């Protein structure tokens, strides 16, 4: 697959990621807010969300497009609550070490045609809808897998989501902000609907659009004729409950603060 076609395909597939984390927002009656209107024929939308998540620490420009919740001073109660979430989630998803069981229970693989992903997300859209209204550690939005040495997918944990307009206190009620940082994608300048070809535009060696672009304000996006989105998706948090016992590692995030 050529560089152009692979980028085009990846960007189109990212419409699925929008559904994963934006769907709860719509469920809460926030569909009229600034969101990405992706469609199969004109959704060269984001293209590099997971790529951006893996490379954030390498590039200060990418950090312009990521918001992290502020860290708090941890208390004994915070640790107790976080450990309870970990224990409950670990018990609930242990059966999904078998990918076939996860698929049988409604988890669908994101980007199924990309064979070598950093982390494989298997999403349950029913759970994503319900997470907008309540928190059940047993029913995460997505399961997270990595590829093992033998090529098989290894379950490492899960991802929870929340609508993008919720308060920090609401996030803290689900997973203590003193233990873990939630993240969301912000300040993205996208090509306008019907202008898919513009995704390949570059200025001064950098992409004009997306998470690798230095454009991170409404005015700068307007100047290139783009479509600015202050908050692209909802809040997300990874809980890698099968990667050790330390809470710092379980809820550790590659994104910069």
C-alpha cells in the first residue's frame, strides 16, 4: 500500500474512533456541539489519532492537541477506590483474553485491516452509550490488546470514556484524578467537508491539518480555510490492569501533561 493510500485509508477508518469516544457525547444531548461529521465518503477526518497518542512525548507540537486532567495529591481513599476499579475490571474482562469471546460479546476491532498496531482497541458500542450515563467498571468502552511474541493478541486492559463536557469532579468520581489522568484530543484544524485531498497539504515541512500541525487556534485554522474543532472527541482513560500491580503503571499515560 502506497504512503498516500495508507494515510487515506487510515484517516477514513478513524471515523470509527470518533464513534467510540464521541457517541456518548451525542447520547447526552451534546450532538449540537462542535463535533466531526464523518461519513464513509468524506471522512478523511483525523487520520492519526492513535499515532498522535503514541508520539506525543516526542513532539511539542502534538502536545498542543492533547488535554490532560490536572494531577491531584493522592489520599488513601483515592488509592483504595482506584484499586477497587482495577480489581473489578480485571475480574470482569479476564475471559476476554480469548479474542473470540470478546467478539462474541460485541467487541469489534478498530482498524481491522491494520495488522501492526501499537495497541488494538476492541470496542463495544453498547457499553460506550451506557458510559455516558453511568459508570460500571465491569463494562468498559474498549478492550486493549498488544501483539505478543507469537503474534497472538494479548489482553492488557481496557479503556473507559466520558462525554467531553463533563466536569473534572465527574471524572474523579469514576477514576481518581490523583491516581490517573484522563485525556482528550483538542484544537484540531481539519479540512472542510468534501476537501479530502487537502489532508496531504504541508507548510514549512509540517502537515497543515491534524495532530501534527502547528495550527491550534480558530484564527490560524480560518486563515488556511480549515474547520476548527476545539474539542474533537470525549474524555478517555486506559487501565492496563494486566501489566502489573502498580497503579502508576496501570494508569500510566504516554501523553505529556
